[in-house]
């Protein structure tokens, strides 16, 4: 028996040494490889524990362009804020879309085709300009409906205790779903889909990180549930669908791909909520924690309200897209930006389609990046850089305001403009097409909650950010924040 155990250990050791001796060696002109000794995982544990701290440590030791092995992949990070634009501008060799096929296959069970390119065009068309005005109107109506229609119980104007996260998931999630996918006359439909989506979002980070489905409990089941809710017959039954969904249905019919419709609609549904729900939590949480910020936002809201009269005979105040946009230059947008700065963890990912030479003329440096390696501009490092944002851990609602009250978009380090100081929506080929809607819906939530409710946080305890979604966008809170809420 002892000899079997011994032989087993010898085999393991031999395999490890073989793997170690065959590890990639840095060639001349390539970025430094951060040493690693764990097969497959590489330095993933250090990275996901605290990416900003770990990347800063790597930068100090290996320079501002270095390669990390994580999860079986090589990622070259470019942490110098004055070099990052070279990566984002380069579109021929460093491609965002090349990163997608394995992710889409693993998380959503399909490979992208020309239909996905068409869908992307539709997304860019419908989430800005005139069509966005329609969506904003729908969204406002739906937020109000979900806020007011007894969703806080039957307490009426009595104080009630509610979890902030569960409230925003219910209100924002349901309002966003109905605004995009329409409303089924059967009232439970929206809540069913929302429950299914929240289930799926618990396994989504593991899917994105490539963990085998068999290791992610119930991932198949959660996905199946949503596919069933997104079939053509289900989708077309819903009323007041945002036209992009109609167009996506038609696109699938024209291409004879009806079967793939639920699979392609799922990423749209996920993208529309996965970042917005936690971002909704954080903006309200920070405002409720910070009385000065709350007063500034309320003041701004009052000004907009004074400028207009309420719709006659209508209980609802409907802020238009234009009115929401007048709030962009003042406190509300600054506060939203600040909460995104603190809660978004991620960067811009690209894959080298061929070998790439990163030339940095200002420093007289050139690096060679191998074909199929990933390149990452981790913008969270800039967001949390004390030389760009003083006291970066602190929520300062007016950080994004210039002295004249206009929105501040330029931030500097060593007196030089940092292009990607704050980039919650990515840039270049991976820029989020839903970014205008996202900011407007966060404003709508804040405005409507403050308009119709008195709210105060019960627990003064700080809520921390959960690391489970590091690198994937908005971080969730580690726990819900209890608040007292009363209809005005
Ligand atoms: C606070 C809210 C949001 C944040 C922070 C956010 C952020 C981002 C980021 C950073 C990306 C690029 C992904 C990457 O580089 O890997 C992205 C992509 C995307 N976002 Fe958003 N997003 C938000 C809300 C929305 C909303 C409301 C929609 C509406 C449908 C949306 C639709 C999309 C889509 C479709 C993509 C994929 C784009 C592509 O494949 O080129 N996002 N988002």
C-alpha cells in the first residue's frame, strides 16, 4: 500500500516538474512574465483577491507592461495610464470581438455568426438618439409602476423596513425587463423571469471564468429556465415590446434561426441588468449615507420640477430624457459617476489576432505580444489611483464637477491628462452600447425614489463590496442594507 502511495506522489511530482520545465519562457522583446508556480490557476488567486493592489505590486517589480498567467491564459497588462490609449486605439490586431466566441459558447451555448453583428448594429441604433427617448419614457413609467404598485407591501404611508438591494433588484430589474421585453398580461410572468435571471446571475461569474458547467451547481437548469421564457411564442405574447426586440425576432425569422432566438436574447437580458442592478444599489446607498450629497441631488431635482408642471390628472411625474439630461451637468450625474468609480471593477480586454508589436515612442520601448495572448487595460487601477483621484476610497459626490458646476471629464496625473481615468463603460471596440440608457435609468431610479419616498438607512455599518465579480463590472454588496421607507 505504502509503495502505491509513494508511486502516486512520485508521479505527481514528476508531472509537476515536467509542467514547470515546459512553462512558457520569456523571449527577447516580450514583457516580463510574473513568476507563477500553480498549474492552470497561475496568479489568479492573488489577482482576484485585490486586483488593484496586486497589479500595483507587479508594476513596481516588473514595469508597466507585464504578463500574468491566470486560468490557463496569458494576459499582458498595460498599467501606465499614458500608454493605454495605444492598446485601445489598435483595432486591427488587438480585437475585442475575438475574445467573445469561447465565452458565448460556454456561458450562452452558441457561437456568434453574422446575425450577432446585425444585432450589435441594432443595439447601437436603439440605445441612443430618438429610440432611446422612447425607452426612457417606458422605463420611467415602469419604475414608477414597480415603486408605487404596492411593491413595498401595504404599509401605505407607514414606515416599513426593506432591504435596499432586494428593492432595487425588484424595481429596476422588473422595470428594465418590461421596458425592453414588454409585459405579459399574466402578472406573474415578469416576476418569474426576474427570479430566473437573479438565479442565473449567481452562476454567471463562474461561467464567464470558464469553470466547467458540471462544477457550477444548477447552471444548466438556470439557463434552461430563461431560455424557456425567451422563446418566440413567449416573447411575441408580451405587450409594448421595445422595437429592438421585434427586430431581433424578425432577424432570426429571416435567417431561419428561430431556435437560437432564446440563446441570443439571454445575453441581451443579462447585459441590460447585470451591471445596472448593483449600480442602482450603490448610488442609493452612497446618497443615503451622505447627507450633503443627498441634499444636493434633491435640490437639483426640485429645480427641474419647478421648471415644469405636473401632468394634469396624472399622479405620475414623468421626467423626459431631455429633463434627465439637464441633470447631467449638475450633482446627480457626478454622484452617479462617483458611485460607478468606486464599484466598477474591470477593464478593456483585447485578444491579439496575430503577433503584435506594442511601440511606445515616448519611452523608446517596444514589446512583442504573442498571437492569441490577451491584453488588458485595467481601468480600475486608474479609478483608484490617489494621484488621479485624491482619497480614492472616499465617496465625494461632487468629484465629477468643475467649479462652474459643469461635468468634469478631464483628470490628470503628474499634470498630464489621463485618457482612461474613469471608463466604466469601456472604450473603442468594447464600448458599452447601453451606456446612455444605463446612466439615465440610474437617474430615474434616484429621482423617483426620492420623489415618492422618505428613506433612511437603518444600519450605519459600512457595506463592503463582494469580490465575486472582480473584473466583470459592477461589484455586488456583500450583504443587503436595511432601510426604513415611507410613502410621502
Ligand atoms: C451601469 C451599467 C452598465 C455598465 C457599467 C456597463 C458596462 C459595460 C462594459 C464595460 C462593457 C464592455 C465589456 C467588455 O469590455 O468586456 C459593456 C458591454 C455591453 N453592454 Fe453594458 N454596461 C451597463 C449597462 C448596460 C445596459 C443597460 C445595456 C442595455 C442592453 C448594456 C448593453 C451592453 C452590451 C450589449 C454590451 C456588449 C457590447 C459588445 O459586445 O460589443 N449595458 N457594458
